[in-house]
């Protein structure tokens, strides 16, 4: 079981900023920006590479939630959404998640 499944199941605490029937959003424990939130599906999906064509609505929903959380947390000057996938993508938790980062200018390209 992943650490994010334990957060969904309320076995470990998290600073939850949004929840609905399909998704959960909580603050990243090791924030890389003044605002750093993770948006995850409640359904256990390992990564973007493990999604199916009929997951389109759920994937779209995660981005809509990211937009709502950005609004809720006052990221009026912009923000970044990132999905790391697999070892080369830098994914460290095998439960699909969208990073929402903001509150400072973010550099590009990433490492
Ligand atoms: P990634 O490297 O893209 O898989 O992102 C995983 C993220 O999960 C990292 O930014 C971690 O800081 C974050 N993280 C790991 N454990 C926790 C936790 N218990 N609560 C909140 N964020 C976590």
C-alpha cells in the first residue's frame, strides 16, 4: 500500500485542502514552492503510464481540481502543474498525482 493510499484511508494525517468523491488534494510534505499541493485520484492508479483511454474524464477532473485549488489558495499570478511518471520522470510514490506549484516564479527547464 502506498503512502497516498494511507492518506486516503485516513491512516496517516495530511493537510487536506480539497476533497470530493473522486479526488483528494493535500499539501506536499516537502514543499518546493510557497504553495505545493498534490491532487490525487481516490482510485489507486500507479502512474499516468498506467491509465486507460476511458480514464479521460478522471484525468480531466484532476486538472479541474488543480485549477479550483489554485483559485482557492490565491495563486492569481500563475502556477504550474506537473505529473512525474516512472523512474526517469522522477516519480517516487506509485499513486498517480498532479503537483500544483505556485507562489513564486518557477524556473524552466526542470532538472
Ligand atoms: P513524486 O516525486 O512526483 O512521486 O512526488 C511525490 C511527492 O510526495 C513528493 O513531492 C513528496 O514530498 C510527497 N510526499 C511524500 N510523502 C508525503 C506525505 N506523507 N504527505 C505529503 N506529501 C508527501
